[in-house]
């Protein structure tokens, strides 16, 4: 689910069209600047973020989604963003610690991280599903503030 608001983040515009394919291999998230109301420069920045993440992970650029959180109406400091993407790529790992770090990294006005993880068996395979999300401060009925809210986590009201 993506916002139905006509004013939305550049990352939402880019990721919305890509998510329509129902396939993604990675998400790159910028915390500290929402990249909203930034016009064509914001779209170009969102695309550059996905290009950098795809290159760092050896993926197709169209298979990377982008999310952002923070204040609006500011241009991204792309040299810093790109340096951060390159620095984070080798740190990726499938661990609870990394999941917690990602949940903490997207906190802006949140007072605690919101995360969930489950493991289940489907036939003979073990399947693990995890999700993180932000607070609900910008969400109204029928409107979602960020692409990552698509996970529709069932949050029980307690911080973990």
C-alpha cells in the first residue's frame, strides 16, 4: 500500500512504480531527510540511491526500492548518502542484531523501535519473515507515509 495523497515523497513515487512489479531484492533507506517536495532533483536523488545500492550489492537497479524519513523540503546531501550506502553494503548480514540496527536507524521521532520476526515451516522449508516500521504519526486512514509500511505489521503496542 502506498499513499493516495497527491503530495508524496520522491522515494514513494519511484518505489511505487517498481513495487507494482511485485518483486524487489533490496531496499535502501535514508533517515534524516524525507526527500519530499523536492521536485525532479528529489526523483533523481532517489534513483541515484537505488543505483548505488544496486551496484554495491551487484543487483539490477530496478530491483531496489528506496525509502526516506525526516524533514521535508531539503535536498539530499548525496555525497554523504552515497558514502553511507558504500559503507553499509559490506555490513549486511542475516542477524537479529542487524535487524535491530535497521529498526533503530529509521527512528526519527519514534521513542522505540517497531519490529517483528517469525519463523514457520512450509512443507519442508523453514521460512523467516521479518519487518520493521516507523510510528504512525503521518498515517491517516487510507494513507501510508512510507513504502516500508506496506509490511502491515501487527504491532501489539509494546516496544521491543
